C-alpha cells in the first residue's frame, strides 16, 4: 500500500516516526563529528602515546589494554596514530572544500542571476569538467605538481568548485523568478545587494548539504591518495597512509589497517548524517 | 529516438573532444613543474636538458607545440613512454581492454546488487529491512575503494583462498574468476549510489496515477512492477549510472593498484612514480574521451527509454 492510500491518522503517525528517526541520526552524526573534532584539535591530550615514537619492545603487538588498537611493525601505537591522523584528515576535509565552497558559490550565484552568454560558457565548462573522471584529473594534476598534501589541495580545488557553482546556479535560477527578488528590484537595490543579501541566503541550503557530502568524499579521496603515496607522505599519520603501512601485514597483523579504515568509515557516516539532518530540517521549514 | 537527435548529439561531441585536448595539453605544458628537469633530476647538465627538450619538442613555442600535439593525436601518435621506451598508443591499446573488462564487470555487478535491493527497500519502505539495506549502503558509500579491496583480498583470497590474490587470466572464464573480487570492490560504492537513487525513484513512481490505473486494470503485481514501475524509475538511474562511469574508472585506478591488475589504472600510477609524462598525458586524454563517449551512449539510451527527452 502506498502512503497516499493510507488513512490520514496512520500517515501522521508514520511521519512522526520518521521525523524522530531523522533527529536521532542527526544527533549521532553530531556526536561523531564532535569526537573527531576533539581528536583533531587536542590529539596530544587524547592520544596515549607519541604517534611517531618507535618501540622495539612492542613490535606488531595485537590489541591489548596497553595498546587498544595494537602496535605496528615499528612498535608505534596504532590508536595514537589513528587519533593524530584525525587532524590531517579533518584538515583535508576543510582545505579541499574551502576554496570550492566560496568561489563556486560566488560564480554560481553570478552566473545564475546574469544568465546570457556567461551561462553558455559555464555550461560548456561543466560539461567538460564532468568528462574527466575526478580522481584521474586530480591524480594527473598531482602528478605534474608533485605528490604532497598542498598539491592535492590545489588539484581538488581547481576542479571541485565547478560542482558548487553548478548547484548554486540551478538554485539561483529558480529563486530569481520569485516575488522577493522582484520586490528588491522594484525597491531599486543594486545587483550585488540582491545577489548577496537576498538570493544567497535563500539558496544556500543545498550548498551546505553538498558541502558536508563533499567533505566526506574528500576524506575518501585524501586517504586514497595517501594510500597510493600521492597525498600525505609517511611517516605523517594519515588514515590512508597507515592503511598502506599495514597492508602487507594484513594476514598477520590485521589491526594496523583495520582500525584506520573504521575511522574513515565513521568520519564519512558522520558527515553524511549531519548533511542529511540539515537537509531534513530545512525541508520541513519550507 | 529520431535520427535528428542522434546527429545533434554526435555533433556536440566534437567540441568536447577539442576542449579535452586543450585541457590535457595545458595541464602538462603550462603547470609549474617542468617535465625535463623532473625527468633528469636537479643535477642535469644543460646539454642533457636541451637534448630531451629537443626530443620531446618542448623548445618550440607553445601554440606550435599544441598544433603538433593535435596533428599527432589524429595520427594516433601519443608520443613515446620515457620509462618503457614504447609508444604510448601501443601501451594503452594493450592495457585498456583489461580496465574496460574490469569496469564493465563492476558495472554489471553493481546493477545486480542495486536493483533487487532497491526494489526490496522501496516496497518495504520504513521497515527493518529497508533500514538495514540503507544502513549497509551508507557504510558502503563511506568506505574507500582501496580499503574494501584490502579487506576482501585478505579475507576471501589470502585467508579462505577462494579467489586468486591478483593478476589477470588468459581465458574468459579465468578472467571472470580473477577479476571477481576487484570488480566487487569497485561495484560497491556505485551500487550504493544507484540503490539510493532507484529506491527513491520507485517510491515516487509507486505514487503515480498510472500505477494505480495499471493495478485497477487488474494487471498482476509482477507485471505492474516490472513494466510500469521499474522502467520509469530506471530512467533517472540510467543517467546517474552514466555520470558515475567516470567515478568507476577513477576507482579502477585504485583497484588495479590494490589487486596488481595490469590495466591502464595501474599504468597511470606507475607512470606517476616514474614521472612518465607522455603516458600520463595519453591516459588522461584517453579516459576523458572514453567518458564523453559513455555520456553519449547514456543520452541515447535515455532517449530510447523516454522518447520525450529527444524532443526537448
């Protein structure tokens, strides 16, 4: 039976149940994010050991009370490495999205409001950007610039802003037709004021939601590049780098690679839940 | 689908090809980081640098270089690999089939996973089954490809020995067997994306009046679901599928590295380590052109599924 065919009472109950679950997953998401942020900002207080210190008396020890996530082939404490890596991976999430967020939103708002030839040029640019597999073009740029985190940020920013712009343009194009924009025009407000004070705040929600997803995607990308040796460089503790370190010991010392992997999944789920939760709240307001 | 639409769509692809070439050229030739000194190291003598520049044509003006690049491309010449000393075209031709096989296999697996799961989740909306499927796929979406690969490799290949640890077979059956784990690895995140989209699509279509009408006509449930619900819900998913082929090819780069598969993805990573610029350039170009061709096919399939699209 479809929702439309149900009597209103049941439908109401269902909606309440769904709303309750939406809130709950938002709170779980926020909790995960908070833990991640504490680890990222204060790793020295959270981590029990120095993430880079070798301990030749504790090589490849399985998880125990002294080392809850075990130790790696240099006797480094995996828990401490995973905690310190949170700082790098959160940095990746922020630095890969900061420029795309601001620049893309700005370009999208202007193109969406102005339309005309600007729109035609932008349309071609979007078509072209999605033709290049994202990972392939980022890898190619990193290959030319040289491996490392900074070059990865440059590569991701150079391509990533297009998606924000595309999203913003679509939303502004719809909002442009609305009465409040017409009212602002009648009042004689300038273009810049209409775009920044009126259109932008009304069209920003999808961008914020996409930003959350994008941060999760960039953590996946950053750890993948770290794994391939093109992102963060060892001995820096980064989730992908730690997994690469432990890859050859998977059948004898699974804990080296498994725990940082769980951290990546947690971060991804956390960002997605927060993004979905925000989207839900705004949808209900409308 | 009208012939008109086909012709327009085919004509649109030519400027895209041209722009792809401009971007790839700009990428390799204008970004800081000069291929020659990267190749020879900082202690290279001036003569050595000049010789390599001469060899690669890097001492000519940029526009001239681009014209040569275009001419060579249309003659099927993408230059020679610096490390492997063979032509880039022959390298790509020998490696590409492996990657295409892997991606196609993964795409099929992703659809086989996504369609029944989406059906189940949509028909049992908000039930425990729906919740479990959606949670599973949410985790799948948050898992990096290389991690899924390593876990599957350790468990099913190294521990249980059900599958080979890597490589590629010589017959079709062997290929399927060798590439099953890598393809499954690659299929995971795509199936999560497709599943979510298809589930929402099915739920939307189930509410449509023509579905009520089909039921009122007395059509059997299976017929309603197959012919009316799934076909209409699939239209949006086909577009999404096409858009994600690029992501799948990107994932192949990583999967091939994890499973030691001799495809173009692994070639790309090896070329980066070896600073083999002609190969990187050729591969980026080939993959982008491939993706734009997939977009073309996706559009045509969509127009076939929903003739209204072609009339727009």
